[in-house]
C-alpha cells in the first residue's frame, strides 16, 4: 500500500474544510437563492487559494446545492415552495422516527449531557430579550446540536444518512433559522424541552408525535415567510389535493 504524500493529504484536508465551510454557510441561509458565489470573494472570505474553492463549488454542485451555468459560474439553487414543503414533510417523518428510536433505546450519559447543555444554552440566549441576527446565528448551532444528537442516539446509520440527504434542501436544514421571528425561536426551543422530556422518560410514541409536530410547525412558519399569503395557501391546497 502506498502512503499519501504529505502535500496531497494537506490539499485534501483543505478541500474538505472548504466544502464543509461553504455547505454550513449555505445551510445556515447566508446566501440567497439564485445568488452567484464568486470564487474570488470566497477565497478572501475563507483565506485559501482558488483551487480548493473551485473544487468545493464543483462538489456542492454535484450534490445539488448549487447550479452551474457556463459564463456565469455557480449560483445557489432555487427551490420552489412545493419542494420546501415536501422536504419538511419527509423530514418530519424521519425526525419523528429518530425521536421514537431514541426513546426506545435510551440515551447514554454523553447524549443526555449534550442535550441538556443545548437546552441551557437556548434558555440563556432567550433571556436576553429581543432576538438579534447574532442570536439567530448562535441558536442555529444550538438547534443543529439538539437535532443531530437525537439523530445519532437513534442508533440507525441508514436513518442518519437519509436525514442528511433530506436536509440538503437548504431551508430544511436545522441550521436554517434566519427567517424566524423571535416568537418562532421561543416556540421551537419550548418544543425542544418537551421532546427531551419525552425521550428521557422513554415515552416513545409521545416523543415521535412531538417531534413530528415540531418539524411541521417549522415548515408552516418558514413557508409563510418565503411566500405571499395567497401563494402559500395555493401551495397548501395543491399539496392537500395530492393526498
């Protein structure tokens, strides 16, 4: 077996780092749908050369997060309201299953500590009163930690991989909370407390229903913020008609 040259390993690590940094920024809502991602601006932002940035953009385009157009470059893919609704509906079922499996399996000491810390961090942040953009950024990390811990505690690799694919629609990622008003963030965090109590109490059915309702309510708030009331109602009518 041939060992990789140190420079090759370093280049690959840098590439992976750039991919993850850009993916996190996209899923956190730091770019607008249809916005062009300029290589030069990204190299300055990330402090790397253009080579790993170009490779990272190609990878993210292959994953469906970006669109590529000759002579224009890479732009953030635009999703229709119906695609957002579908992503959240799938996510609600999968996350509900993750919560149920977590309750049935039981949390280990590390998972309990991680979830409790996420709840405390959210409590502390929400005591500050008005929610600023910086608070939303902080809460996106808290929110992602809470959900990802439950995904892991479910003990199903297939479920985790399927959830990951579902969350590649940027606005369906648990990191995407930038459009939420203060009341939305407070309600989501209250949901987290109830979901944790159900999981820790080994109430599998209740944990699943609470998580499904939690994700569904996020969908409703987000879709309403992304569209006019008339467009939102029309999309819901079409979705209901397909059932």
